[in-house]
C-alpha cells in the first residue's frame, strides 16, 4: 500500500490522511474498505456529507443511468430537464409537506458558497453591512464565512476576516446563567451599545465544529423574535445539521421557527457530489439576474441524486426508521456517558447528530486512534478538540450501529483503563 | 416545454435561463440539444468549464465505470486510490513535461475556493494583509475573491469587499502609453506612496470577464520580476484561461514565467464535475494540517475524470489538433473583424480564448439573440458587456467550428444590415 | 444682543448656542456672564474642561505674565523652559505622591489625539490590531476614537468606524445580574469564541457621555487582572473623569489599579487651553522619535497653566476643600432624588462627577430649559439623553453650590408640578 | 542648561528636542532664543504654525488684553462675543474679498480634527465610504487622517489605517509623462476598474511632508472638474499651505478653483494657539446639531488672535510685503540651487513655502546640523527625508532673511566641500 505519493506531492494541509494512514477504495452504506480489505464503520461520513450512507442504491442507480445516458452535466443556470425535476421534487417532497415557501438559489456547490450568497443577499436586502454571529460558530473557509466563524485558528487565515461581524454569545454561553438572547435584544435596542443593527443573524442550530453545542427551541424562537423586532434577516446555516442529520429534514423543525434564509449543502446531493442551495423567503429574493453566480451552480448529476434523496422523505418507512435509529443511538450514548463518566463529561447534540464531551483532548485523541485500529472512523470537534463527533449514516442498520458502538465502548474502556483514573 | 417551474421556484438571480429560454437535455462534444430536439453549438461551454466538450468519451467512460463500481465517492482529504492516481497522472503528464514542481492542494471544488485558499496562504506566508489586484479582474463570488475583483456590480455584493486590496492598472490600462508595470514598481519602492507591500499580486493572463483583455509576455515577466524584487507572492488565477483553454495547458506557458501559486478549476475535471486545485511552490506550502479545509475537497469522481483529461495532454495528436484549431479560429475571427468593422472594433484574446470587442452592448445583445435563434450559444463580457466571448470546446471538429462561425457571420451580417450604419 | 451672525455663518453643527441662546462674555469661578449682564452658575464647565473654574486666579496670573513676557508659545516638541517646568511639577506634585511612574507623551492638545496615540502605541506594542471597548463608551470624534465609542449617532460618522473593535458589556450591563468581567475573561480564554486577543482594553471609570455609568472598584480590578493575564494593555481614558473631577486627581485611584496607559486632557491645562498628555508605563514606551506627532503638542501657555494647576494638589487645604464639596454635593443630590422620585430615577456617578437619571428625555429637556432661565447651565447625557450631568467646578464655593442646587430643585419642582404625575 | 528631565520623563517619541539639543525660552518674529542667550532664525516656524512670526505684536497685544480681562476662555460651541467677532472678521477680511461663501465649522483645534470632520461630512453627504487620496499625502495622525496619508511609517501606526482609501498618483507622479488626472477620470468612469466612486478627493496643493511636491494650476482645475463630473466632494487640506504660507491667504487661489471643503489650522490662530476651522460649501453643511463636537472647539483666546491675524490681510502694505519677501526668497533659492547643484537637485514649492531637494538624506542631515550650529532652524521632509523645508515667517524682515540664507549658503558650502564631490 503506497501512501508516499501523498507526502511527496500533496500539500501539507492534508489532515485526515494523516490520522487515518491507509488508502480507501470501496464503500457501501456505513462501511468503507481500504486497499488491504480491512473494513471500517464510518461515523465521520464526509463531515456530514454522506447522511444517506455511501453509494445508497436509491441514489446511485439514477446517477449511473444519467451519467451513462449522454445527458447534459454542467449547465451554469441554463434550464435543464434534470434541474426542473429536482426543483419539482424538492418543492413537493420537502417544502410543501412542511408548509414552507422559499425561492431556491443555486449558488455554487459548496456550503461556504451558499453562506456567502446568503450574507450578500441579506446585506443587499437591508442595506446594512454588519452581521451578527455566534461564539464557536463555523460557517466555512472563504473570507465572508471565515469572518462569521468563531475558531481562532480558522479566523487567522483571513487576515482581514474580522470586519463587520458582531460576535455574540450562543445559547448558554458562557454558562446557563446568562441570558444570551436577552443580551442581544438589549444591545440592539440601546442606541449607545456600540452595536449596529446588523443585516443578518447567522446561526447553526447545533454547532458541530464548535463542539456539538445545541440551541434550545426556546432560544431559537427568541432569536427569531428579535430578528423580526429589529428587521434583521435570520439565516440558518443548515449545512451540517440539515438534510436529515438530526432526524428531521431541517434541523430547525423541532423549534417551529421559519428562518428567512436557509443554507443547505453537504448531504443535499445524497451522494457526496458537490451541491448546495440557498432557500430564500420570496420577498427577500431581490437578486438581479446574474448578480450572483458560480460556474458549478448547474451540476446536473447532483440534481439527479439530490432529487432521489428528497423522494426518500416521502416514504413513511424511511422516516420511521431514521427516528428509531436516533432513539437507539441516544440510548447507546447515555449508557456510555454513565459508564465512562471519568473520561466522558456529557452527551451533546440531538438525534443522529451527537457528541461526547470528554475530559480532555488527549482522551479524544487516544479513543480516535484505538477506534481506527478496531475499525471505526470518528473525528473530534470543539475549540479544544475534546468532543467526539458521532455522525453515523442516518440509514445505518441496527447491526452496524451496535457494532460501531461496541468498538467505541471498547476504545473508551481501554482508554479508561490506561489514563482516566489519573486525571 | 415547461419553463414555468423555474419562474415559480428558482431565485430571481437566474440569468442564462432567461437569455436562452429553452430546456436543455442532451449534449455531446460541441453540440447541445434542447427538449424540442433543436441543436446548438456551444461557444459558452460552461463559462470555460467544458473545454473538452460535453461528455467527452475519453473522460466519460472511466467515470461511468467508477460510479457504477461501488467505489468511494467523497473522502474529504483521506487517502483514496482514485486520488493517488490523479496525483500521479497530474505530476507525470502535466507538471514534469513542463519542468514545473508544485505541491498540490485540494481546497474545495470551486474556483473561488481555490483563490481564497491561495490568498490566505500568501497572507500567512508573508505576514502581510494587503493584496494587489488589477482593474477589470474577476476572481469569484466569495468575499475574499470579490474583494480582488474589479466589477462594480460584483463588488457591491460584498458590503465590505474593498478592504486590504490595492487596485492597480492591468497591462495597457488605461491605454498603451502608460507603463503599468513601471508604475507598480515605483509605488512599491516609494516609502511615501501610501501603498503597502502586499502579500501577493493576483492576476489572470487573459481577463475573461473583464473583456478578454490580454497581458503580453513582456508585462507578465515584468510583474514576476517585481514580485521577486519585493518578496511578493505571484498568484496566477488560471481558472478560466488554464486547463487547455489558450491551447497550452497553462495560460502562462507562452510568457515563460513560473508563478508562485496557480489556481485551476472549471475545465480541470474535464467533465463539468466541480473540482479545483491550488499549485504551490513547495517552500510556500507552510500550511499546517487541516488549517484549510472544505467538505468536497475529496470529490473522487472528479479525480477520475480529471486524470483522464490530463492523460490526453500526453497525446501528440491531441495537442497538434488543439493548435491547429486555434489557428483556424483566429483566422476566422480576423476575417469577421475586417468584414464587420462597423460593428466589431477588434479581436481580443489568444488561442482558443477569444473575443470580439463590439461597438456597443446593444450590438452584442442582438448578435447573441440572433445566434441563439440560429443555433449558437455565446455570451458577453467586459465592464460594458460589449465583448462577445468566443470559447469553443478546444476539441471542436472543423465542421462544427465552421458551422458555428457561419452562424456568427450570419448574425453579425443581419445586425450590420439593421443597425450599425446608424451608429 | 446679536446672534444672527452665528446662524448666518456658523455650520449647522453648532449645538450649545442653540440650547443657551445668548452671548457669553465674562466668567469667574463657577459664574459666567452674558452680554446682558445676566449671571449663570456653570454646571457644564466646558464638558469637564474647567474643573478649576473659569479664570482661576492661581492659574490665570502666571498665564498673563508668560504671555506678556515675550516667551515662546509654540515649540512642537523642542525643549523649552516652560515644558521642563511642567514636567517637573507634574512628576513631583502628581505622580510621585501617588507612587506612579509613567513616561509622558505630548500627543497634540485634544482628548481624541491622546486616545488615538494610546491606541496606536498599544497596537504597536502588542502587534495586534483589535481593541476591546465597552457599551456606551465615548472616546472622541476622530476615526480611531469613534471606532471605540458606543453611541450610534457618533459612530455613524465614521463610515468605517466599526473595524477592529470588540464591543463588550461595561460593568453592570445590561443589568447587575450579568458578570461582565467574567464574560470577557471567558471570551479571551476560549479559542473558539471568535474574539481575538486585543491590543488593549480602553475604558472610562465613569462613562460621562454614556449616562454617568460608574464602574466599581472590584470590576476595575478584575479588568486589570484580565489584562495582565492575557497580556493586554489597559488604557484608562481619564479625559473627563481625571484631572480632579471625581475628587481625586485620577479617577481610578479609589480602585487602587495602575493602568498601563492613562490619557488626560480637558481640565489638564486648568484654564481651558487645549492640552493633553498620555502617560505610558515606561517599558511600553517603545515609540521611535517622531513616530507620532502633532503641531500643537508644544502649547507652552498650557504648560504654564497646567503646572499651576498641578501645584494646587500639593496644598492640603485645597484637597480637603474638594473632598468637602464632593460630600456636600452628594448630600444635595440624595435629597433631590428622594424628593423628586417621580421624575428622577437615581443618582449616578461619584464625587463631583455626578448625574441624575431621570424618567425620560423630556424631563431632562424641560429641567434644562427651566434651569437656564433661572441661571444654571446643565447638560444631558446617556444614550437616551435622560441623565442630567452635574459637573460643578471642584472649586465651587458653598454659596454657589447651594444656589445652583436651589435652582435645580426649583426647576425639578416646576417640572414635577407640570408633568411627572402623568408619567 | 538642564535637558536631563526630558530624557528621564518625556516619552521616547520626542524628536525635535533631539535634533535641536538646547532649551528655548524667548522668541520674537523670526528669532528665537535659547537658555544660553544664543539666537536662531526659525525656518521651521512650528511646522508652519507661526507664519506671522513669534509673538507678532499685532496679534499678541489683543491676546494679553483678553486674557487679563476676565473674559471667557473656553465655551464649547456656546455663543461668545469673541467668537462672534472672529466670524465677522473672517467673513469680511478673508472670504468676501475673495468672492467665497462658506459655512464655518469649529471642529476642535488641531488640523487632524479638521480633516476628520471634513471626511466624515463628505461621507455623510454622499453616502459613500471610500475616499480618494494621493501618493505622498500627509493629513494628520488620528486614524481617519492616517488612512489618507501616504507615508509608510505614519500608516504603520494605524493598524487598520488602510481601509476605504483609494490611493492615486499625485500630479507628476511617478513622472511628468503620466497623466494622473486622466487616469483618475478613467478609473471613475470604468465600471470594471475596481475603484468605487469615492465620497471625496482630499489633497494638498503643496505636499509639505511629502517632499514639497507642487500641484500645477492645470492639474488642480482638472481634479475639480473630475469631482464635479462624478459628484465627489473636493476637500483641500490647507492646513500647512494655507493661512498665508504661499503668499496668498489660501494656497489654491492661484489655480482659481473653489473647493467644496477647506481645512485650516496651524497658522490660523496667528499665535501658535491651537485652532482650526472647516469651511463648507453651504449646501453640503448638512450636519445635525451636535453631530460633530470637540471640547476645545471654543478656544476664545484663539478667536481673538485669529481675528487679529485676519485683519492684517486687509492691509495693502502687509500683502505687498509678503509678496516682495516671496520673490526675494525664490531668488535666493535659485541662486543656491545653481551654486550647489552637486548637493541640491532642485528647488521645490511656491512662494514662501519652499524646499530644496538634495541628493541624499545624508546631505540634508549634515546641512541641518551645520545650520543649527550657525543659528538657523530647518527641518527635512519627503519620503526619503532628502528635502530641506524652507518655511520662514512670511513677516520676516529682509535682514533676517538675508542672514538666514547666508547661514544656509554657508552650511551647504561646508557640506559641499566635505562630501558632495564623492557622491
């Protein structure tokens, strides 16, 4: 197995290749194979981009057919049959059943493209330049998204990334005693606060990179109320938490809010093919033709796979299965937390978007390595990298889930035996 | 043919669908079909993302095989067999024959992701925050790329997009009498100039969106000399002009310069699948692991098609054909300029990346509409939208090219008959 | 009495002339005369620039002698005898008795010049660009000072004034329940907070323009501790609260903190002559010669009057008198608050830097007008202009003070009779 | 003579005290005395703040009378008799005779306060945030003024000083061949230039700190034409060149332009007392009351001395004398340039605002030291500090001027003997 070519020619920026030093080839559902034939359960799923598992047959089959059929693949924002079908399916299977009415923008295929478009539109709509963003947020690696992100190492990249961003505390930050929404409300109402009325408030309902911090329904509703009170656009960056990750299609459904703009990407194509959309409250859709663009905004193969994914949400058996799996996962995690309370501080997240806050980054690092050895891929998150992210495919089978959790239990046990007593 | 669904549900930002009011379905080489069966020659090629034509069989066949084979599709920056093969092919077929030595970064699949990564790395490498960029530049729609772009309507989006950018005149701007490189050299040498030493100079060798403005080899060499004199990173944004567009693989080969960083995207995947890379002079590759990321940086289907594309450049017959086609196109355009000098001011561009500067935006608009009617897709560029972009697939057949030029001749003739006399 | 010339030729920006529509001529101590011979007690004292009263004979006499004596008046930062004497007096009468050791910078004669110099030095010293500033702060009208100020109407001026400023809540903002210092500490310690380590924290111990909000000694000590913990420069803007206003020479003496940089202006010259200094912890004084400048930094007449003022602080009778007056004023105000609780919500401030928070801006407006009519000059402050600023000369006589308070009592009574019952 | 106190207690930022290591005490007209009784001719005049000489008796006498008379000294922007008289004199003696009609703003007493106010007003008036400024400009040390200044060492201070400023080449920059005004015109007309329409163009007619670079009348008129064409506010920073320095009261009179906003300070008070005003075309005066402020905007002693100065401009004998002195100085300098062409490259400036561009900074440094020794104070300017600034009082007597030039001739001779042959 040759991995020298990566060290020789790929930039030093490569990361996962270092923590999983093998070469992967095949994948199906929750399972992934390396060149030696060893299998792994994938709890990383492309950082949330493969919620429906690898090569989901419902999604892959139409893709192969489309690709082999001489159909148009890239079309900018010309009209194509594949795009028309995606729009119809998305409206019928996703928006209408949820009582939502949004215009759809295809901004370019990455999450950060979507967030940048959303922020630009909010600025254009309101005529204001500042944006309010939260502690420990993560919104992407291009400059506009960097600016609203919280991580110091990420933000250092921008050089100029700090401008026009008003940083405010997320739900329960720094601790439950502080009423973050009340503080924001007061700041915006006080003409001496030194805080301009922003174009938008951008938020994740669960801060995945930020440590699986979870906003409550009450807090989300308060933020929506504040946005409406001050005429501020509410943008939900649902790139990692949306497209099914929490068990619902949108992560904010549980809070019964209706954001002004929603950004989707990652698992939206269902296949890992780059794709993103921006959902816009119709009266905010004041874009002029061509005012925002992007070469790959017409990725037709992604239209096909995304459409196939959306159709699955009309299937009651599918949604019931997802719900059941979420309950099962949460039960597993509760057990792990109580079993390993010396290593694991608390469970985080919601539904199938979960995390284990550990006592230290070192604990997470060792559990990560042990799990890899035993056949499970996990990653860490949080400002101090002390949270294990648990992102199984939402289509994972019970056996796969049990097997993966057993590996995790095992790794935690081994780690507990070695180190935690002494912490 | 139903296009109402777009008006009803797609954002007002859609543009090409408005100027080409039909629904496309199939495509092969330079030809594209709409739902009614009408064919068009495509001189738009996804804004330069389909240099090798639609569904090029050399590229499509391995893609279908890979997709149908249960192979891994999305892998972040984990090591995969498909990625390893792409790296090997790219190094062997593209870099080595040109005597180039670069580290490869996979920054996320869009051009603007690549430019943002390049700018961030240059800032990190130099510890400086400003970047020098040119009049009429276009580098993308995310905030960092917007900031270095020239177009007022584009820049308006950013709100904050003007920061840390030093705007300087491109080659022959505002006119040939002015020594733009000399001016830049003087500014950087004068401690009172009010212009900080920048982290980077970012440039396109041909400004496609800016009106097909073409930099001379001498000017490019001067800019490289100035960059080396002042320790400034030279970034060539080769997203539209590279990957074969000018006839060479890189657009800067004719000038015999060796940029510090090169950004590629658009036609890099050969198939329209979103893909981009950043080529980095090895000593500049000071990224820390994971310091820059992007979910779709591991788009394995694009690795496969990009590899297939790169292999074509080892084929002497292919490169000779491209060269011949470029000569043929230039001959055609010279003829059109002299025939329609009342409507067409001058030829612009190089090789297969050409433009016709017309007397007005109105001329271009009407020629565009007439050409569409007759079966040819073209688009306009330039700050005043008065340049016809001519971007045929570089693999276009002689017959297709002649046919397309005949349509253009025809449209220009019709337009000349109607309007130009009165201008 | 002709005031038409102001309307005809002075900019619309003029303000106090509108609220005090008369023409003033003479002044002595706390009393000021208009052209008609009417007298007023001055509780405005040049927004805190005349703490020692108008034309204080201890200060005026040496000024007249100096001016009439053919002495040098403006000297940039050349060495002059007058400057030398000021430095000696300031060190001996002010710094040494308080155990303080600072280098003195003469940055230009206005408060905002001093704050700009302090911020620039902190940025240079730390190599960081952000500055932390508080809700409802006011630091001046030039761009760097605007940026750190809180008032929306002030900040609107800057256009670009929002950059590189991290806004945090002042002591007891938005309410006493919130631990503002703890929040700041947490933000700076959390690498995901989205808040960069700043070059400096700049603060007023009493926010005069912000509504006479008063920081506690405990909070000031916490902020100093946080600054030292994170290597952040602590700047106290003592422009309005310093130079004797609170009863001590420096407003922070009561908290037993030792800021890294202190800015003084306003009453520093003792005479209303423009003058400011920046006091710098010696190891932070890394200025290169001439790196910061200002034409009027060598205002020798101000050196003379400022020296005369400083000498007064060596006089035990003087300091005892100030202390007694402060107690007397506080007693008066306590009485007014309890007597007019329907109009007046609470007393604010400390020592001779006091305020009455009223129920509304309208109350303040009417009391202001009634007081003017009766012979007392006051002004309002606070984001909602609902605080009456009480800034008597600290040298005011008992009779003058009693008289002024009687006018205020009267005005409040009249106002209470008219309006407050209905609120 | 004790100068240790400065080293011990004054910030390292002090500069002139280092280059003139003596302690000054008395001054009259062009002459200044140090503690030892040695006299110097002052060609530095407070960096242009003492155009009328030290302690000019026409100006000093009313000042002493006012100060001794118990008159009000500081009044914010309340109406006072002294202010009313200044306004009347300024309108009658300065504005009316020149056919000018401006509203007068009193922004705070320093030049940078005035420039900041002017820039803020232009931004407010146009609703735009960018400002166009020139290579080698100098506008002051507060952040807004720093941002538009050119000097690298100055700009480094700001940290954030580069924002919202469009840097363009001054007249004849980088050389006479380049049409700077034409370039600016083109940039503003080209929607792809990457240069936003600015709120204002701010300029000095002679760049004193920038090296005594002189704008031609034709260029100034072109810039005015461009401003009017694009609706851009033309701000002339006449802080150093105005108030009589060039021989006319305003430095732009010779070009017959009428700027939208003019900033005056430095010599405006006639006495070295800090004072500045902003002159505003009446329709641009859209300030709201109190929207811009500054404690020392009501410096009444400066009103008195400034009024006395203005009155001098009604005296034909005075203006004739200034004119004659300017001619005499220019003759002297022409002679020096031709005599010392090995050391001195060219004469710069206009009228009594002159400079000698020398071959190197070292030449200037040695001439400065020799002159000081012989009894003449001069300073250097320019990005490379290789220009001798020649700023005599405009009221200098023939004898004093001849004496000063003789010293300069002498110093140049000594320097020429020593070093220039070898350059």
